[in-house]
């Protein structure tokens, strides 16, 4: 993989790099402009290629939901150079307040329902399952084995209810949800088939929803709401917390291995 300046030079058209938005062990994200369009660019770090994520898969999924207008419009992608550019969405972080809480929760549920009601492209990959498999391979012989087993056992238990998997975002935290007259979901790198309870629980966890607020969310979601009750979703919240720990341990291990190989 080329250095950052060299990767920038591979981008066709008029490109200008601006300030950093965020950085993680697997990527760096910046504001930019591409052919005078305000945009966001993500540059992958070496450890990104070792995770069970697929940038072409992300591109395919984003293209498939473009007409829903709930996700960024993709502008450019180069899998070889580990970069993707999408149009910047003006808006504020989605927050709940007492003045509009009921309608906001219903809007949030409605947006999630649009995703879960969309067919998954045939050529897309099952990123979530592949990620779980990777974490298992990384951690099963480590000091984190008990955490891994607890996480995977709970997932098997929760998904044994017979509910069909749906197209899911799989990373619905506050930093990935914007509001500008509607909800927008960002960062689709982990998107793919999953049990719908995972995304719902992610929203319950992110906004610390109580039982009444959970039902407001479901009233907007409106996809056979009788399938979900608060106690079940609470268990999905526990799973999402455990999975975050597993992800952190896995990424840390990959980053360490990548650094050791480079030196």
C-alpha cells in the first residue's frame, strides 16, 4: 500500500485534502473536496486488510440503497489503494430531547425499517458472520478465550428464535447517525445480513432507551413489532457490549502483529 501522499495522487479529478475527522486502528477519515464537491475520504491503514471487511462489498451495498436517501452518495473508490470517497452530508449528530423525543424515535425506527426491508444484493458478502469467524480464530487460543466463548454462545442463543436475517447496518452508534430533516446512517463497512435484533439493540444501547422509549422506536419501525420484546432486546444489548470488547481485543492484536512484522 502506497504512502498517503502517493495514494492521494492516484485520485482522478481535482482533489483537496482538508482536516481530519477521526482516526482508528484501521483507518483515517478526512474532510475533502472532489471536483468541487464537499466530501469525506477514508484511507485504510494496513491492519484493515486483515479484518473481515470488504470495501467492494461496502460499495455494492451503498449503491443498492442509494435511492432511499438515508446514506452518503458514493463518489469514488479504489480497493487496491484502500480508499473511498463519499459526498459530505450536512447535518447534526442525532440526539433525543424532551421536545421531539417521540417523533425522533419514530423517525429513527422508520429509517431502520427501510434498511431491514431492503433486499441484500446477491453479490454481497456476509461480513458479520465472517467477522465472528475471524475473531474466533484470533482469540480462541488467547487469554481472551472466555470472553470470546461467552460472546459467541450468547449470539447462538439469541439467533435460535427463527427470525430471518435482514440487511443490517451493524454499527449504529451516535457517531454514525446524523439528522437533517431525516435520519442518515454513516459508516457501512460492517453492513450485511444479520438478525434484526442486533441493530435495534444498538439503538437502544446508544440512546439508553427505557421500555416506553423502546416501544416508540418500534412504532416507527413497524415491521411485525410483536417479534421483539424489551427483555429480548436487553439481551441483544448485552451481546453488543461483549462484541465491542471482542472487536477491541481483535483489532489490538492485529495492529500489534502488523507493527511487529513491519519492524
